[in-house]
C-alpha cells in the first residue's frame, strides 16, 4: 500500500487556498517595495522579479487600495508602470484661499 504524499501546505496545517494566498501577499508586498523604491517597470519585468504571472492583477489590486500607480504605453505597445509619490501630486488646496 502506497502512502499518499502530503502537500507542503498540509504539513503546516493550512489548506492549499491559504498557502496560495500567502504567496499572493508576498508578491504584492514585493511589488509595493519595487514601486516605493521609485522604479518604473513593465508587467513582464515585475513577473520576472516576483516569479509570478499576475503583475497586472496585482497592480489593479494596489490601485483599488489607493496606490497612485500610473502607466504609459511604450512605442512597442508595452506598458510602463510606476508610482506617483504624494510629494509630486498637487494638493487640492495648494494656492487656494481660506473660506
């Protein structure tokens, strides 16, 4: 009788879904660090760095969380993504008068 191998997630007392979720949060935090460092990256570069294939999904998630990630289409039809830092954004009340 052959024993069934237990998955690595099972050894830690986690289900496969929880294990994948932890990996997703690791990827998202890596992407956050990349953008926070001021780098401009394509989805292909982000996927290469993180070892995943869902950079665009993670960028969408970060945008929903309030990260001001902008993009620009390059001549070869790729998109370049980067974070606009709060110091570079104009204040809504800059130069305005008190009411």
